[in-house]
C-alpha cells in the first residue's frame, strides 16, 4: 500500500541521537514502529563538532530502530538547531505590474524571493522565511492575499538565519551514514508540531524545548509562528554545575540530577542526604539534597530568564500579542521536578509540560510519549507531511498532463466564461525544501 510509506525522523542532539520510524495509520495519526537511540558524542550545543563520532552514533541509532521495526531505513528527515540560529523581523514589498489581475502564488513567491536578497553576516544563510501578515495598498492585517486585487503587496516576515557550514555538516553526517536526506526542519518547529494543539497556537503560546545542549523557543499567536530563538544552554550545564559544585564525576552528577534533582530548593529538608560512592578507595561523599537543588535552581533560573527575555522581545507584554495559553515545556529537561512551578513563578505565565502525544496513535508506547522524544516525533510527522505533499504534487502534475492532452479537442466557438474549478492546489515549496535540495546538491558535488 503506497499510503503507508514510512517516514524516519533523525534528531541529532547534544546528548542523544534518536532515530524514529513512523507511518500514518488509518485515522491519520502517526504510528511509531521503532525507535533507536545512541549517546551523542560529536555534537556540542546543537552543532556537530566531530563528524566521525556523529556518523557512528547515527548509524548505531539507525540500526537499533531498524532492528526494532523490521524496516529498512533509506531516507531521513533531520532537525537543525544549535547556537548559530537567530531570527529577525523584516518587512518588504513588491509593486505589481498589473493591478487588474488578482494576486496569485507567483506574486507571493516574488515577494518572498526578495526577502532572500537580504544581506547576512558571512557564512549565514536564510533557513526559513515565514510571512506573518500582508498589506495590500496600505490595508493592513490581511491573512491570505491570494485572489485579492491590489498594486502594492507588502508583508512582515519572520526570518530565521543559520550557519551554512553547520547545516552542511549535519547533511554530511547523514549522507556518510549511508542515508538520503528527505528533508531538513527547524527543531523548535518540529517539537511544536508534536506537542502543541491548534487552539494553543491560535490563543498564543511559547514552546520551550529544553535539550541537553540548547534550549529552543518557538512562539505562536493566531496560528502563526511569530518568534524563534535558540539559547545555548540546556540540561548539560546543570549537570556540569552539579559536578563542579559537589566535586563528583559527570555520570554521578547526571544520575543525581535525574533521581533527586529539583528546581525548587524550599522542597528539601536540611537533613536529606545522598551518599555517593567515592572513586577507587576514597571515602564516599555526602551531599545534601538542599544543596543539590540550590545548584540546580541557580542555573535553571538563568536559563528561564533568558528565554523570558526572548518572549518579551516577541512582544508578549502588548495586549494584542499576549500569549493566552502561556508556556509549554518539553524536551528532556522538562522532566526536572518542580520546574513548572519555577517557570510560573518567574514568568507569571500558565505553564504545562508538553508530551508529544497530540498526533500519535492511541496505542503508542508510554516511552515514546515522553517529552524527551518531542523533537523526534515532530520530525517523523514532518516527513509524513512531506510525503503527502509529494503525492499531491504528483497528482496535480498528472491532472495537468491530462488537461494538456485534451486541449486538442475542438473548442466551442462562443467565448465561454473561464471555468471556476481551481486546479488541485500545489503547496508552496517552503524554504526548507529548497534548502534541503541545495544541501543535497552541495553534498553530491562535493564528493
């Protein structure tokens, strides 16, 4: 059945690399067939810094997922994040040659391509151009300009920029692992698709994805993404702080954080103590949970405050831009105890933990619905959407071909009103599709 093609999400994170295989079930939900994970060694703060190690980790995760699902993996949808990603607001306009004709796809493409001529810092490239709202001849707040009349078409854009070399490196790792790139997606967008409901995106919501090396933010309002940011801190700096503060090794610090860690120091009594075995023949160390949570608290406050600055940069304090649905926390770092209370305390915004079960089939494994896998689930969904788009485009192309063959039929002599049946709507190719193709071409020619 062509319909049940599998899609594979590859989340190349700082802490772990996850390969997840899914397909659409009969109800249009994503059914996860297998998952593989490997410790990520060659990635720092979301950016690949050791190609060989990253390739090994990717292959390990892929093999595990293949073994679990019995499927062969050939193509993957991969996410990009990392400290090199920044976003900016930009407005641009075009003047149309003929305002007697309605605005169509081509006008919008022309306008978007103009944004592409923005001058970036050396080595940076535009990853994503997201139209926010349009103005036609000065009339503002137009959501969908297609089909309207007007001479001057302008729009506000949310532009996401990243480093070309970092994106190519990820592409290189995927290709050298023996895989094809099916698509590239911005990780904050992937996580958002997996954990947010449409109502939340309409009402206004900030998604905070706390990973190992970075914390990603995506802000939605009126159903459109309004702001993105990547903050170069995540769960790993918390582990580092515990390691330094308690003079213990990293593995112990990580375990302490997961088992006993809390973001709220008031929770622990003074006499709660954990004993940690000393290194080879040394005395065991005693650590009070109160101290542990003070260390964690200090760092978490710093991360949350930086994210909150970004939420304010978006304009959350203006009445019109208020995020009514508040904050959703996801990613592995969202599992820290009492984090929700701390975030509510700092920001004064309603907060919930986001589990990626919004679009998963009902009988999915508990483990998959963990915040840890939000990005991977989002990437699988993105891959499924892309396949759907390709099918629609193929169908549209076939319809056009048929129409072209029928043109030779004798036409009626009276000039008839043009038929009002629109051809199947071809989805606009997003910049990420074009970026994927550029990265693919680059890799093919670089060999």
